[in-house]
């Protein structure tokens, strides 16, 4: 009887842990996509002379879009996961 209740509690905890991981993953991906979209819109609104600067080459801008939003996602998810657990 005790083993059955412990197994049920373990199984419930496992299901909730998986659900929590999925929800954090989904929200993190949604946040990353939104940040990339806003950053790209901001880049498109710049004057043409802004692109002449060596810091704003095509490679630098695509790298910035790829890495900055992902770093925010990683930091945000780790802090939120720590707070909720």
C-alpha cells in the first residue's frame, strides 16, 4: 500500500517536472523569437549610413541576431526555473 502511494507521487512529480520543462522551453523560444523580430525591425529602421560602420556589417548583424536573443533566453529560463523550484 505504501509502495503504491510512493509510486503515484513519484509519477505525478515526474509528469509535472516534464510539463514544467516543456512550458519553460516554449516560453523561452517564444521570447527569443520576439526579441529577434524586434531587433530586426530596429535594424531595418536605421539610416543607410548606419550600415557603413564596420560594427554593423552583414555578418556582425546576423551574429548579433543569433546570439544576443539566445543569451537572454538562457539567462531568463535559468532564473525562472530556480525561482519556481
